[in-house]
C-alpha cells in the first residue's frame, strides 16, 4: 500500500512520538487522524495501537485496536507485545488475545509467538497454552526464528521444565547469547550447578554465545553451595579477564554467590570494590550476613546504607528482619517495622512473614499474631512462622490451636510445620495428640528424615514411650545429633541410664559428633546412677576430645553427681573453683543436697551464699529457714524471713497436670475449681489412711506442702 503524503506525515510523527514516549503529542496526532478520517489506513491504525501500547496506556491501545475493522497480524502483535511487557498483570490478557486471534483464523508470526511465550513465562498456570503455541510455531516453521526459540526456551525454563528446555535448546538451528544465558539461567533456577557449568564450558568450546555479563550473572546464580565456591572463583577470574566487573549486576551476582557459599570475606571485598552500589548490592551483602549468622554486621551495614541515602527494597528489609529475629533485637525490629510502614511495604507477604517471624522469635507472640491476622490469605510460610513462634515461647497450647485452625482452613502443612507441632506435643507430654500428628505425617507422605524423624523420636522419648521412640529412631535413614540426644535423654530420664550410656557409645562409633546437649544428657544419666568416676571421665572428655567448653549446665550436672553421692565437701570445692558465672544455680543444688543429707552447717553456708548473691527464688529462703530451725538458730530464721520480705520474694504456688482420656487436668495449690475436687479429697483421705496403717511417719524437720482433705 502506498501512503498518501498526509498519512506518511502522520505515520512518521507517530513513530517519533513512540520512540520518545511523548503521550501528549501522540494524542494530538491521534486527534488529527480522527479529524481527517485517516484511521481507515491500516498502517496508521497499527501505529496508533503500537504508540499507546509502548507508552503503557494499554486501555487506549485496546480501544484503538477494537476500532480496526481489517485487523492484520501487525495489529494483533502490537497489542499482544504491549501486554506481554507488563509482566504478570498483562500475561493473562495476552493469552486471551492469542486465543481470540486463533478463533478469528489470523495466522501468527514470529513476533506474535515471542510475545505469547514471554507472557506464558509469567503466567505459568497457562503452561498448556504455551505448549500449544509451541506446536503451532513448529507447524508454521516460525520456531526456527532465534528470537522465538529464545522466548520459548525462557518459558520452559521458568516453568521448571529444564529437560524439555534442554531438548529444545539442542534442536535450535541458531542460538545467540540470549539463548545460552537463558538455558544457563534455567539450570540456575533449579540449583543445577554442575549442568550450568557444563553448558557454559560447551558454549566456550563452540564459540557460539557471547561471554557477556548476562551469561556470567546467570551462571553465578547457580553456584550457591560452599562445595563449589572454587568454581565460582574461576568464573570470577574469567569475568575479570573479560573486563566485565564494571557491570554492577555482575558485582551483585558475585556478592550473592560468595555470600551463599559462606565466603563472607570475599563477598565483602567485592562489595567494597563498587563505589556506585545499588539497592541490590546492599541487599545481597546484608542478606548474606544475616544468613551466615553475622546478624550484628547485617544491622550495622543496614544502618550504613540508610545514612548513605540509599532507599532499601522490600528484600533488603526482609534480610534485616531476619537478622533481628536471630539475635532477638526487638527494638531494632520495631524500628524496621516502622520504616517498612513509611515505605509502604507492610502489606507485602514477604515483609509480613518477616515481621511475624521477628516478633515471634523476640517473644512478642501477641504482636506476631496481630500481624498474622492482618493478612486475608496467609501462606504456609506465615502459618509455620506463627506456630513455630508459639512453640519457641512455650505457648504450646496456642500452637496446637493454631494448627487445628490451619487444618480447618484447608492449608496443607510442610515438614517444618509438623516438626514444630511435634515439639509442642513433646513439651506438653501430650502422647495421644503426638500419635495423631505422627499419623498425619504418614498421610502427607513425609519421610522419617530430619526434621520429622528427629521431632518424632523426641516427642515419644519425652512422653516416656521409649519403645515407639526407638522404633522411629532406628527407622530414620539418617540420624542427626538432635535425634541421638532425644533418645539418650529419654532413656536417662526414664531410669534407663545404662542404656543411655550404651547409646552414647554407639553414637560415637557411628561418627556423629556430640554437642553440649549430648553431654548434659550423659552427665544426667551418671547422676541418676551414682556414677561419679564415669561422670568425671565424660566431663573431661568434652574439652579434651571434642573441644566443647563446659557450660553452666555441665557444671550443674557435676555438682548434682557429687551431691547425690554424698560428696558434699567435694561439691563445695568444685563450685568455688568454677571459672564460669553460674548465676547461683550451683549453690542451689548443693543447698538441696545438704537438706537431704542433713548436713546443716554446709547447707547454711550454701544458703548464705545464695542470699549474698541476691537470690529471688523462694525455695532457697524456705530451705535455709528450715535448716536454721533445725539448728535452733531462731535469730537467723527471723533474719532470713525479713530478707525474704524485704526483697519481695513470695512462694509461687505449685502446679501440675495430667492427661486422662485425651483431657488435660490442671491442679494448682489451694485451687478449689476442679469439678471433681470432692471425689479427689475422698481418695486422698483413703490413701493417707492406708499410709498410716502401713506405719508411715512423715518427716517434720522441714515445712512441707499440706493437703486440705
């Protein structure tokens, strides 16, 4: 078609305004076109659709498109490619347009397919449409266009279909740098580092693709485990050789790669290399510190970023919130929360998940729940964070309640959710609920690998069901130190200390390195069995063989071992030689032992030590007062009671509970609220009478809890 001079002028003006994205001048030309009736010209009509689409005014582009009576493939392409550039929001409309185009028997070309495949890579729930378009592209021979092939390759890679993508890649008659980078990126998304490196080597050997910053960035994103950090260093060296370090995107990829490979020194060197850092650079370094456990460094770097005037992204704030979570930095976490509100990030699911996790780990479950309730449809990560937060803070009943609500809402749990719920059952000694959760793990197809296996063995052991606990333990394909500790602890606490020590020996033989918890359990077993010499052997073994510095728990176990064996003077000397701050707990153990062995003088010494250190535990004052009463030192009794009153120390009421037929019964000293309190009293009177008839005589040396019957 030959354009008239007027239409050619309109066409040239629209092309110019499209390049400049000058919407006002383009609209002026549109008005002139309508006024002169030039819209009937297909070139002008298509140019108008393309102009509005490229300027992002897709509603007007759609109106211009609908007014075209004789649409050709260019008309469809202008609108399809316009929507495909809008990412996820426009992808569904592209799919609908393509289906409409096919219904009207319009034949697509290479540009059509490029737009459709780009949209399909965003809207992956329409993967079948992408595959149908693939078939049509082959049928029309359009598939052989390198741009179409690269777009299709991108679709398969983003859909996670890397095997299909590689088959397509190998069949492409022509490949460019985009094709190679896309395929390498596809492997990177699936964390297939070996395949990504192999493809990169193939590209270099064939000399097909350009070794540009996109290829290197894609390749580096695949290297995310410490075992292959040397490969990352080689790629780094090659990037330097090719003069690509001037690209900030490559620097960001290097920082991220080194951080994920736990090589924070190298990551920081790259970070410092760039004077013109962008938000991604800062986020990569901050997140790297947070994920490697250097939370303080992450927070300091975020502060430096803030004062440099760089505005954080939502991903930066997620990294900062994770750092606050790990070290319990509640005040700083609240400041980050306020900052996220100021920036308008709070409604985003990633930010809300980070906030819930931060508040929960900082012990503020009320604030965490408030954030959780703000979201209409929380995902499984958010549910799990909330449940884990309740468990971590000892609010196990709330955790179980939350899990039940999650089940009613039809949310499928993941392994971390189930492990957290099993921990709650273990803490409550709720065996029946634990068995039900075990059944659920089988229903959902979870294996006995970590963390499910560890949580199950721990639950059964803490509930005293050592047979089922051992069954789970033995069936685990791989046992971590937590699993071993759970079984050793369960055996120790249930009077099977010798078996606990045997299991510890088996653990060492199998090559599992014990941690400090293991030795607490082993020393506890020695204490219950009165094995003083073996206790000393294990205590020394900690540092000599495994380089584990004894903590206050280990010292407490040793004092308990010596005290239970009646070696009180030796326990006193051990306490006074301790090089750690034990916060009075060692003297408390000795005081209790002195009462049991009626060593009143040493007991008074231990009790006075506790008072001198400012103990606020009522039991210490009660025991010391009882000892002075036995010694006939009434003045000291009065002094202890006055000190107790002056410091505001009061005896907390005892509390216990028991589960019978899936119902938990709670008993508190002096509480009259239990519905069967009358029957309980009758039974207690009967038991007391039986005890007296058998000749039982209560010990009157110390005040004891009395039962009102």
